[in-house]
DNA sequence: ACGCTGACTCCAC
DNA sequence: GGTGGAGCCAGCG
């Protein structure tokens, strides 16, 4: 558990995002001990899209914008999923992000 | 083994 | 205050 690949660490954190909450790439990156690897988090998401236990739709950029919605099926699946969890999205961006923002308290080393 | 790319983020203008 | 450019790390061709 203490040792895991970069991708695995990302998955572990993303899987812990509670229902109706979202987090940012940077927060995840920092939680896994790589605050400068936020891009890698998104990269890991792309690979995780085959895994249904990874709620990638709950991961947005630090601006709250659905940058990855284009990588989901259809054209607005990501937004649809988030709205289903009670999250309000306007212009591909989450309104009151801090209201839904969930910061990982764990630290995988 | 080298270089490009990317679901980001920060700094500067 | 918004837009643009450079930095960063890890996977892939």
C-alpha cells in the first residue's frame, strides 16, 4: 500500500471522492506527493477511463472547468453525471466550486 | 534512447 | 481582470 505506481496512486485518491463532491487535478497530484504533476493526473484519468470504479467525471481543473468533458462519451456526459449529483454547471464550469470541492486528506507515499 | 504530447498550473503582459 | 506563453512530469512512438 505504501508503494504504488503514479497511476495507481491517482486512482486510489480519485476512488475516494464522495458522491456529490469534486476535486482538482492539482489537489490529487499533491496528495500523491507530486504537486507539479497535475498533468499526469489527467493523463492517468485518460487511462482509467476503462475502469468504471474511477469517477473521473468528479475531477476538474483548479478552475472548476470541465476540461475533460470532451474525452467522455457523447458531448455532455461528464456534465450530465455531475448534475445528477446535484452539482450546478454553467458554461462547462462548476458554479460555487468550493461548495462541492473535496480535498483528499490522505497522503500516499 | 530521443523527442513529442498532454483531462494542468503558474507567471507575465 | 482576461489572454497568452512557458514549465512541469511521465507515458508512448
